[in-house]
């Protein structure tokens, strides 16, 4: 009986700490749609190459032509409030590794739609939660 009570206290403490660290309370099983789009205007000869990993392992890679995308669902698990989904993108001689989805950063900014989109362009990487308004997060360099 004492072990069960201790287990419940530990689980309750973890949930409380997690909710205090997050701007909003995440639910187990909550899902976010993550999308990385090749938004280049003229790169038909050289595709944008993307390779992504998740806390659970390899998500794979693709060669994206103009307008193509790479998408997946990020699912919140018990210990995933620190989880990161990382992608490496290569275009010509440029290479950039970035966090396509980070629970602590994106759980709020992806909005009520839980849509987290990246538009990769010649001048940098743009983020949007609605694919209407885009904000430049960083450059290639």
C-alpha cells in the first residue's frame, strides 16, 4: 500500500512540475502537425534535402522539389515536455540543422490548431501556425 501511495505522490509531483514549467498544460497524447515546406522560387535543378529525427528515432529523409513538403505528427508522451524533433537541411553547399519542433518552445506558438509549419526559403527559415502569416526565425548561416 505504501508503494502505491508513494508512486501516486511521485506521478502527481511530476505532473505538477510539468504544468508549472509549461505556459499551458499539455495533455498526454496531444498531437501537433509539423510541416517543412520547400518554398524556394527556382531550385528545380537541385532539390532541398531534409533528414529528421524524433525522440523515438529516425523520421527519415526526402529530396524536396519546389512546393514539396515533409510532414509528421509530434505526439506528447509522459516525458516529452523536453522533446525535440530535429532536422538537417541541405541545399547546394549550405547545410543547416534546426529544431523543427520543440515541445517547450512550440506547444504554445503552434496555436489552437496545433499546426507548426516551416517555410524554407533562399534567405532563411520562416515559422507559421496558420500558413498565412510567416515570421523569419533564422537565416542559413
